[in-house]
């Protein structure tokens, strides 16, 4: 899945159906009256009144929830993505191997990452981080080693940033019990889960009907209420 292409397609469909897409608005905040959602405000001061919000702000989701007085356990790492130049490698599927994951792009390049490379990111107390060139070269070498002919993979670019992962590694999808009208979508697996998660969450927001496939992934699992009656569904 090429995410920029998918995002462009979905945005076009959304606006074609009458949706308003606001870009480059900066950080937004959820506003409540009493304990219920009443709108969203952007950094520029523009407001959107509403009775339901889906909070899907990636790695910033736990921080946004803290402003609403809700805690969400988080283990978001800093992830490194390495991109090669266009290479003559006839790879079509995504490869997930013990030492490297490889995703081919539509223009013939490869995008690489791994778990071990995340651990080599140097994080500083002020929130900044550094990437060692040896880590980048290591990913290129690992990728070459799993491809037929061990081709040379020239570096195009690399970048690092937070990769959203909930504390237990599982998606967080659904309404907040503490704030009626506020729904959460917080997961690393956006490419593979985004379409079905969006469809199910949208239906829940519009109809109030819970979808059983989402039951195990509710936000409330991190702070269950002690006063729940056994056998009831807190989601």
C-alpha cells in the first residue's frame, strides 16, 4: 500500500461527497461543555461546532487526551525510515524479515525499517534525537542481504519520527466513557486497518450501534471502572 496515493484517493472521495477538508490548520483542541464534546478549535482560532469528534492524531493522541483529563497508556517509539533511490529490483510484496522490513514504492524505490534500528535512535532529554549513519548503512545492508543477488542499494533519504503504538501494542478504537461524543482511533497499523476501522467507527458515531469486532480494542481497557456490573459491556 502506497499511503500518499491512498490518502489522496480518500481525500478526493471525501470532498466529492460534500465533506470539507481543512489542511495546514495547526494543532487543534477538543472543546467540551460540561462533560460532553461541543466542538473543535484550530490554532488559528477557527471553530467547528459538533456533537461528535474522532480523535485520530497519531502519536500525539495521548497528549491530546491528557488535556481532556483522560490518560491513555502509550509506548510510542522513535522510528527510522530509510528510502533508497530507484533500483532495478523486481519486488512487489512487502517483506517482513527478522532484521529488516522492505516496502517497494510505485516509482521503483524501496522503503526500509526494523525493530533494532529503532533501538539505536539516540533520544535526548529535550525531546530531540539523532540517527547514526551506521544504523542507516546497517538497514541498507540487511535489505540487500535478503534480496536476490544482494544488489547495491543507494541511499536516497532517511527520516525519523514517533510511531504511534499503544501500551499493549493493540489498536485503541471507540468512544471514551468519560467524555460522551469523543471517539478515539490510535494505532500503528493505519495502512492495514485504516479502511475497516474508519468504516466501523463512522457507523458507531452515526448510529450509536456498537460493532463486536471493536469490543476488545476500546479505550476503557486501560482504566476499567471498578463499579461496573459483572457481565455488562462498558464500551
